[in-house]
C-alpha cells in the first residue's frame, strides 16, 4: 500500500471530512434532518479523514491516479 494522496489533497480531504461530520450535528442546512442523509454524510466524512490520515485512496489506485510526488 503505497501513498497516492498528496499534501494539498490531504488538507482538502481533512477539512471536507470534518465539515461533513459536523454539519449534520448542527443541522445546518436542514437537509440533514433526514437520518439517511446525516449518517451518509458522517460516513463519507470519516472515509475522507481516514484517506487523509493514511495517505492512501483505493479509488485513486483503481483509476491509476496519484497526487503524491513521492511514490
């Protein structure tokens, strides 16, 4: 499992992941009043944070993409 997520990509993923976890908890906007959307958003947020921490994205591997300069 080699790193395929670069620094800028990691920062964007981490920030977006935090927003997707916190927004349903604050119910801002009201679209997250539906439980399916709220849990889906939080799950996606956790996945984004995990890929940022591990510097590895399985979807990037499938497509053959890498934003990391170090291989």
